[in-house]
C-alpha cells in the first residue's frame, strides 16, 4: 500500500478529536467515581455495598443502551452519536448532582456508565477504525491517550472540586467541562469515514486490500449468539475490564485499609496513567505487526501480577508499583479491545460486532470467507 506523503493525512485530526472524546468519557469512568464514592456514602448514609450494587446493576443495564447506540452509529455515523452522547452525558452529570434516593442514584449510575464508559468510547473507537487499517493499532494508541490523560487529571481535578465546592457541584462542573471540550470539536472537525472526503484509510491512494478484492459488506443473517468465534473472543475480553473496574472503583477504600491516604489514592492515578500511555504506545506497534493474540496473553499475565500486588500495598513505593502494573495492563487491554473486532470483521457494520449484535459479511461469499480465514490466521 503506497501512502500519500504530500500533505498530512486528515485521519490524524480525527484521532485528535477521538482523544478528546476519550477524555470526555471520564465522568462515567470508575477512576472518577472512586474519588466521589466515600463522599456519597457520607452524604447519603448508604453503605458501600449498597452503592456498589447500584453501580454494578446500573452498569449492567447500561449495556443495552450501548448496543443501541453502536447500531445507530452504523446507521447515522459516529459524529452525530458523539454529539448526542456528550450532550446527554452533561445532563447525566447534573442528574448525579441532584441524586438523593436509591432509585435516583441507580438512574444516574446507569446513565453515566452508558454514556461515559460506553457510548463515547465505542464511538471514538469506531471512527478511528474507519480511518485506519494498516496503522490501526498505532492510531488507537494515540486516540487512547485521551483515556490516560483523563485518568491522570480528572481524579485530581475532582478531588480539588469536591474539597472546594462539594461533591454534587463538582459533578455538575465536570459535565459542563466535557460538553465544552467535546461537542464543538466533534461538530467542526470530525468526519465519519475517509470516503466522505474523497480519501482512503491510512492516507493511501486506493482502498484497503481486503475491500479492493470485491467484497461488499452487508448485514449477516446469523445471530451473534450462535457464532463460536464471537464468544471465543467476547468472554475472555470481558475478564480484564471486570477486574480492573473493581480495583479502580474501590481504590480509595483499598488504600485506606492499607493505611494510605485519600490524597495518595487519587494521586496514584497519575503514574497509573503514565504507565498506561507507555504500554499502549508499545502495544499499538505490536498489534500492527503481529496481531492482538500475543498482546492479549501478555496483558492478562500483567493483570494477574497487578491483582497479586494488591495484597502487598502498604507503602508509597508499593502503591507506585501497583499503579505501574495495573496501568500497563489497562493500556495493553485498551489496544486489544480497540483493534480486535475490526481486525477480524473489517470496517463496515463494525458497531454491531463491537457490541454483541449482528456481524458483517460480503455479498461475494467466497471472497469474504477467504478474507476471514486470512484474518483469523493473523489473529490466532
């Protein structure tokens, strides 16, 4: 594939906006909730178990909304969905600031998780996958810097706001910040696909090889639930987010049990984010060169070491070591989950595969089966 070096490829502007969108997901991420959790408990009188249960159930139910949003992204494009999701996330932040009872907290958790942790990240991933094929891993790594910067800065900013104006007002301020950062840049700069501007992925002068062979992606009639390949990927990929989310959500409590301060629990997100950035940049190159398989096994091994380190956090040095290991695992895992579906199924109708819906297939069956065999070979 010959790339066009005459002028900068517009896809990198897309990646920059994607990084802003990734940053904007922060109010719905566990690293932000972890700073607010103890203040919510003190203000409401709810137990940690009660709030954790509301958070967990709200997260689970929010998956249904994310599946709807991903399908809508296939139909209307990620640009529109990002604008809508960011606007609704701002409203959800205000909703959290007014939550008082169990049901209102449950609704706020569900909305923040569906919009922040779900809808914004998936659309940032989808639009980046549309603009890059051969350099997809590296593009995802750069886009993912937004997650890492948010993880480093938002807990510290949130702690400062909570101490200055209170936790409820702090959440409202975060909502306004996210809207200002995400919506104007998305409306002015973002475009759904390179073809919308007469371009091709990666800045090449022709379509990607697998698309140039004549396969036209259409909606697959098979259900995802009957696809062994889907479940062979989906079940293992769920493991890392479950574990890391639990650790981060309860990080303040974990540190407190080890005799470490609230400030350190919030501040340790900075080294965690630095480790995540470095790991994701290296992981992006690995994914482009050898595929996601080896990267996934390495990431799970690092996560295992990180969970063991939780038992030995008792000092500043131990906290830094734990943060570096968990951050490295998160950085690698983000690249794996960002590239694996597009790596296997291609760019078209990607939202359906990314969130447990229908897949993509070509009208030229033999050609697409050949493509899938080649992609599976490189994947596994």
